[in-house]
């Protein structure tokens, strides 16, 4: 059985399509660009782009949510460190 990370947050996403950055280290966010005739999902850091299909858009939203969540965790963790170790 397929498992989507946030199926309750992104209804309709099958979890079978993913959008990949040019490298695993890229921390960019996906954004929707273009007009109705030529919309794409593009990373604001590495520039990788995909056609803005419904599945690609949902996969990009999923990854952006995960990135926001990880940033919050990192920030909360940093706040617990002594000031000289942040
Ligand atoms: Zn990227």
C-alpha cells in the first residue's frame, strides 16, 4: 500500500509522483510560475522545473510542507542550545 506523508493535508494526491531537485542537498521551495498556457512548477534555488500537472503540483506542495516543518524543528532545536552553540 502506498503511503503519502500528509494524506490528510493534501487530499487527492496519490503519492506516486514526486518532484526532484537537481541535487539531494537543494533546500529550495517549489513555486508555480507562468501563465495558463505554460505553467510550470520550479524550484526557487536549483531551477529544476516540471509541468504544472495536478499531481506535480500536489507533490510540490507536499515537499514544501515537509521543508517548512523541518525548518521549524531546526529552529526549535537551535533555541534549546546554549547561545554559544547556536
Ligand atoms: Zn531545488
